[in-house]
C-alpha cells in the first residue's frame, strides 16, 4: 500500500496556463475538523465497533463510574473517542476488567 489515492479536482477559473497531462501538487483539507480523545486500548471494557464503555474516577476519586463513549477509530494500541469524554480529565486504564459501575477504587500514581 503506497498511501496514494486517485482524486478528481475541479479548479476555479484562473488566468494561469494549465496543460493537459502535466502533474501538479494539491493540498486537500477536510470541510470539518474533528478532535478526538485518544485513550489506551486497555481503557475499553466492552462494546462494539462504534460504542464502548470506559471507567472514570468520580469527583472524590473514590469510586469508578462506567460511561459510554463513541468510538471513531481503533488503532494498534489506542482508541479514538469522538463523544463521551467531554469535560473528563482522567480515565482508568489498569484493572478495568475487574471493575463494575460505582466500585470502590484507589488511585495509585506510578
């Protein structure tokens, strides 16, 4: 796989000379820019291709809260989250298979 894609480009009218068969360079920008939260794949506890669950500490950092997130992309060791982590600054990465919603937790900073 080369990473090259064939595309058709329509140009606005120009006074510059354009010749058939010549090669040019084009930079393509998406219409909408999206931002994603990128989390460790270990953070995901269950789900399918587009929806999953993660655990986050509550405000007192004493209990785990299970929240649903929207998965945009799954990479080798990371997951791109498009919804569900707004205003969330911490996510639980280790021990998630053993957690349940509202389980007591102890945060260890390593």
